[in-house]
């Protein structure tokens, strides 16, 4: 199990969670952030700092966002487990589920 970033993060990417993550397992896609499930140590440091409440422990993801569990894991299919997000920086793609979302207004 690990933490998952769901729909409220799309087009927001506040990044407060990046600063709190002690193992650097939160990666930045074009429109959303993703937690590498094999690198996450389940510490929960990221969850309370998310201003849009997009981060959930995998067992606690609301039903309406359950698809983000699989999308989060699948984001790393090609990327694998690089061992730290900071050395990669922005990854210039998103999972198809995120890419298909209508652009969210940040107003």
C-alpha cells in the first residue's frame, strides 16, 4: 500500500507535498503529481500539507476517485522506480486519465 494523489491535484500541483516527502517519491507530471508506490514509505507526511486534499492512503481513496489508484501506479510503468523525483524534474507527460480531464480553472 501507498499514498495516492487523486483528481483535486489536476492542474493545481501546489507542491507542498514535495517539500514534506522524506524519500522524494512524489513525481511531477505536466498536469498532476504522482506518488511512486514502490518508493513510498507510507509516512503520511504529504497528506496534511495538501491544500486541495488530493492525497489519500490507498485504502481511503473515495469511491469517485478509485481509478486514480491504478492511474498513479501506471504512470510509473515506463518510468519504473528511479529512486528520487528531484533528479528527474518535470516529466513531460501524464497518465491518460489525467490528460483526458478538462482543464480546471484555478480561479
